[in-house]
């Protein structure tokens, strides 16, 4: 539910509020007492990265995007749609920053 609300806030341009929800969702997914899956954690971090990027915090977003793309590739494979989306987002960030 937190992820859906945060995605909605992102579409409305409410990036700081979305970030706060995603940080809570990330903590819940990392809690060892819950039945968290790594793929769900990657999805949460992908959207968190997008919120951070939209706030203009490019370096922070780049580091998180690299982590998400690398872990997604290792977990799901290079051709998985989630890995491709994460890699594409990393490219967008690098393009905005003037990096490659």
C-alpha cells in the first residue's frame, strides 16, 4: 500500500512525501521479522531512487540506481524487464549529470 501511495505522489510531483513513504516501505521490507522478498525491496529502492532524482539529488540517485541495476542484474538476469528499467533509469541520471 505504501508503494502504491508513493508512486501516486511521484506522479503528482510530491517527491518529498513519496520519498518518506518509500523510506518507511524500505525499512519494513528490511525487517527480518517480516516475510520480505528481495525483488520487492529492489522495486521499492527503484521508486525511491526516482523520487530522489526528481528532487535534483543526482549523485545520491546515481549511487542508488547503480546499486539497484547491479543487484537486479544478479538476481533477475540482464534481460529481465525490471533490470532493463533500472539500467534505463541509471542512463537517464547519468545523461542528466553529463556522465556515462
